[in-house]
């Protein structure tokens, strides 16, 4: 097995071929937490929070996006 095989598997992401780092929501990882930056509800999953993420809108804004 190539050590980079897992890198190409983006199925864990909400938008596997997009720019978002947010994790896919599921029964075990629901999108039920507010963004720590904008406080909007239901923006993050527990895994997103564990990783210290903010919602895509806030991340795009901080990174100079739209």
C-alpha cells in the first residue's frame, strides 16, 4: 500500500472535491454545533470542533476569500 493512498480519499469531507476542511456530517458526527467565530448554529460537527475549525464562511473571510 502506498503511504499516500489515504491522502487521496477525501470522503471524510463535506465537500470532497471542494476547498472546505469541514468533515461530513453523519449520525455519529452531526452538524449541530455553532461556529466559534460567527456563533451561527449548526455550522460544525464535533470532529470539526475537536480540530479547532470555524465555518467555511468565516474561514473564507479570514483567508481573504469572498
